[in-house]
C-alpha cells in the first residue's frame, strides 16, 4: 500500500500505490495510523499510483483527516487520477479535504 515515506520540512509525504478497496484498506489504515502517531503537522498523500478506490478507501482517508484535524494538523491529497478524483467530487469531500493537482502543489499548499 504505502510505496514510500519521506520527511518534508513540516511533515511527512507518503506515496500510496495499488487499488484501495475493502480488502486493502485495513492495511492502509494501519499504516496511516502508524504514521499519524508521530503527529506530523502536515501529511501529504500522493495518490498518483492509485487507479481505483472504493468507499472503504475514502473512509480510511476521511479518518486520517479527522485524526489530523483533532491535532490541528493538515492533510493534503495530491495527484489523484480522474476516477479517484471523481469519487471525492461526487461525495463533495473535495470541499473538506485539501486536494491539489501535483506533489509540488501539495508541498507548497
């Protein structure tokens, strides 16, 4: 699930790969919660290598957002493929989670 983790000036950048669905989202959740235990002021999630995400994947990212917000920290999703981006638009989650076009934009967000 998590392809790489990288420290950035004010947080952590993670790259996720593969489909995020009912079978894989528990592993992603566990990895994200492990990363969030260090309370990074900003978590950037690069989804460029995720072609498909179902509602369990969305719920996993919403939970990560809630953990970050409870600590007054940020989460930024970046580089979503059109199919994944559409899920966030249809559910209107794009209005509560920061989503940007590229990793560079996320680092500067």
